C-alpha cells in the first residue's frame, strides 16, 4: 500500500496538506469516490483550501492558454533566416570584435 493510500485510509476529514495534495491530483486524474468526497468535505469547511483550489485552476488555465498561443505563434524573423544570412551575420560579428 502506498503512502497516499495509508494517509487517506482514515476518516474523511483531512488536513490542509492532504486536501492540497488531492487538489493537485485531481488536476491530473479522476479521483476515486473516497478521494473526491474527502476533498469536497474539506473544501466545504476550509475557505483557505477552497481559494487554493481556485487559484490552482486559474494558473492551470492561464498556462494552458499560454502554451496554445506559443504553439500558434509564427517563428520570429531570426528563425526565418537562411543559412547564408546567418553565416554573414556571424562573420560581421566576428570581424567587429
């Protein structure tokens, strides 16, 4: 049995540390019924952890959008230079030293 299973074996009321861990796990996979109940009971009682969950969700959404923007951004002009142009730039920079 893993540490996580040992930690969540007890009552449904959990610590903030365990609730935060459940919030993070919920972002990666579907929680078991017990995990889901444990998390929601704690979030219902603890405003701080509920805010933490909300903030994690906002960060995840923002990072996902940022990744989508980066994937759809055309390459910069430097990335569009052909090999001859890059070589000429290197030569000019070397001579100026």
